[in-house]
C-alpha cells in the first residue's frame, strides 16, 4: 500500500468519526476574524493566529 492510499484511508477514518455537520468549511478566525479554510469544528483559529500562539521552543 502506498503512502497516499494510507493518508486517504486515515482521512476517511477521521471523517467517519465526526458529526454529520462537522465538515471542512470557510470560518471566521476566533482571534482575528479573518476568513480561512477550517478543517472542522475543532479548527477555529487561522494558521497565522495558531502560529502566533505557539511557544518559540516547540
């Protein structure tokens, strides 16, 4: 099995365990308000704000 097939299967597995309405969509960042492509309910900060909140030593 190739890596691309494994990644697709892993993504399908994640999608199988989500609520029906928990789908990737455009959302407003909870920090700056900018619109971004969210992966689902758990993803509420845009990449820029998420990077800003990470400690430097990580």
